[in-house]
C-alpha cells in the first residue's frame, strides 16, 4: 500500500484520540467511550483515505458527546 503523508497524520491523530477514549472507557466502565475508542483505533487501519479517517474521528466524538448528553 502507498500511504500519503495526509493519511499517516490523520490515522495517527485519530488513533491517538481513540486510544485515550478506549483507556478512559475501560477504566470508568463507560461503553460509549470504549466503543468509540475501538472504532477510532481500528478504522484508520481499514483504509479509505485521509478524509474518511477524519470523518470517522469527528463522527465518533460526536457520538460520544451525544451519548453523554442523553445520560449514557
């Protein structure tokens, strides 16, 4: 595979934030953060380009925010 610098940076940033969500969700037993963290760590490995990785990250963070707003 040929990765562009944009894909590498997007994957690194989104995976790092996903790792933080995963660790927080595991320690606090919070399912939305745990699931979003897993998705953000695995998603960039599946490919799809830098834009798709950024969209995955934004949608995951938005999902965690919405889940916390409704009381999960």
